C-alpha cells in the first residue's frame, strides 16, 4: 500500500485505487460503496449527511432511487468491514441525518489528521524537579514508571483478549447461511412457495445440525435480489463458512427445485440437491423438498468442516445461475 492509504483497525484503505485490505488481503468492494467509504474516512469523526454522500457518489444527476442505493452502499461497506449496525465499531448511523466514521484513523503521511470521535485523554504533565530537590524528583520518576507499567499491562491484556477471540472464532461451529430461494418460473404466485421453502429449510437444517453447525436465514443480506447478491459480503458479514443457494424453476407441468451447497469464501460447490414435483399440494412439496435438502447437506457440512474429503459432486445437475 502506498502513502495515500488510511489505516484503521486491521484495515487499510487506499484513496487513489479505492482498494480495501484486511491484514494485507484485498477485500472486495464495489465502486460506489468504495466511494462512500472514502467520503466517510476522509471526514472521520464528523457527521456526513446523506445529501453530501449523494453528491459525492452520484453527483448532480437525478437519482430517483437514491435512498435505496445509499442504503445498499452502506450495507456493502458494513459487510466488508464486518461491522454490526446495532453495535458499530466503524460506521454509526445518525438517524435522519447521515453517517459518521467512528473508528480511530491513521491518515497518510502529510495528510490532515481526521477529527477523532473520541475525545483525547488528558495526559498528566509530570515535571521533574531540579537537582536540588531529590525527594520530589524520585517521586516523579516512580510515577512515570508506574504509568509505564500500567500501560504495558493494558497492552498485554488487550493482546490476550484478541488471542482469545481468535481462538474462539477458530473453534466455533461452522455457520450455514441460507439465501432466499429464487423464483425463476415467471409466475409471481410461486414466490410465496419459494419463500416458504426457504423458511422450512432453515428449520430443517437447524434440527439436523444437532449442535454441530449453526444456521442463519433471516439476515437482511440474505434477502437481497439476485443482482445485488454478494457471496463475499455474506461470508464477511455473517462469518458464514457455507451458503445455500436455491432455485425454483418451471419444467413443463413439473416444478424443479434446485439447492446448491457452497463453501465460502472460495465459493466451491460441495453438493447439489434436485427434485421435480407438481405444485398441486404446495405445503407437502415444501416439506418434502426441505427435508430432502437438509438430509443431503447437513452430513456434508459436518464432514467437510472436520477436514474429511467429500465424495465427488454429481455431474448431471445444472449449476447455480
């Protein structure tokens, strides 16, 4: 990273290339969310209004769906940073006004230091007395040593806490994120079935987990339309190791249900489940499909997360689109 990079926490952001890196590894971020992040970082500690972000990202052009576009950008940035809006570490929402970057930022060399959102702690001024007052001088040196030792203990405690959190993450149960099934039939009435199938699959996977993995199915990022779907963001924001993508398609008089089990973040297909049924009894079909998918995916997640090789993927099943 060159001298135009701002640093905060484990991240670096380059203003020239709009590249975000975490511990040196590139984090995918689309151009408009990257522009929003640049605006917030350059004015860290300050309130940046929604109108200011609109002008910075979209200029003076008319953008009728601006609110949705900006909300999507903020969600993408938070996903890339792993930030939780309910307890933010980086971006705080100021209701009906805008956003504020609240993490301490180290600016590029020679750049103005952004306003700090946290007032600086006053450092006690320690005056070392002249040589003719040895008692006061000895007391001052002792105080300096005490402050230094306290700072060292705080640093060691923080390091130990970070190590403990890293150990907990490494040994946590894997997480499966279930994305809303896509209705590809062209019949909007089938959306009710595809949504119900998604919810039933979350229930069935949770039951089949037996405490060996966790399931997330109600996060907003999992309900986004396909053209806004970002598996990298899902992995980062939900700490998911696996994702399930589903499709409901028309095949003559039959309805085809496809579900894809994908390992994150490399997006490797591990298994695909397929079922062709009539929707004459949607409730029965929904329950049957969810049970079949859960029965196929649950043992493979448990096996794969333990490091055991899986059998080869069937070759005659269409890939996710």
